[in-house]
């Protein structure tokens, strides 16, 4: 299964008009996301654990995750998450170049590492994601989805909507 942080983060809620999945209380959701992805159960989310889904989301193998690749993976998980996935994509794209690369994951990871010790603890993760999920609820979406384009792309690459 793809990296649950990536997937669950997308559940947060786009604008109030498209909020279709309620993850409140956010701290519980964030805690669940951490536990699911702490593969070695050491209460630390390593950069390797955080970057694990990169190749899964990179359908075409070009070392970049484009918005449509990301949205297809989210859509395959839950159709109701499509609008939210655009907002979360924007949070991951820290350099705002409209593609996610390994350096975006590393920069995002560094933002979560508040004590700058090179590791993300359960507490750091939950605090960061709780705030991000709250903020996402009010995030104004840019790059609104084009359903026909995404449907065709997802079907072409074998990532049908979650039906």
C-alpha cells in the first residue's frame, strides 16, 4: 500500500465547499498517520520512511511526481479526496515548481523536524500535521482539477477511480 501519510494527508478537506471527508480531531488523524508509517515502530519517522512512496506515485519513472500522478493515486484510494489532494500537493511542493521531487520531500521533512536533530518524532509529526490539516481546511485551491483530463490519465495508467 502506498505511503499513508501521503494518502491520509489528502483527506483533510479543500475549501469548505468541497469538504467531503472529516478528519477531526486532527491530532488523532495525525497520530494514526504516524503509526501507520513508522514501519520499524521506533517512534521516529525517518526520512527513508517518509520518502518511501515516491516511486509508487511516480507512474512514468521520470523522478518527478506531477499533480495528475498524485491525484490519481489519491483518487484510487478514495474518490472524495480528489479536491483535497490538490491542496496537499501544494503543501508538498515547497519550491512551487509544480512537480514533486526528492528534494521537496526532504525539505518538507525538515519542516516537520522542529528540534533539527535529523529525525521526526511522534510529537513533532502530530503537532505539524494537526496544524497542516487545520490550515488545509481553509486553503484556497489553485490548480483546480480538470476531471475529464484526470479521468483519462488515471484510466490510461491503470489507476481507476476508487469505485
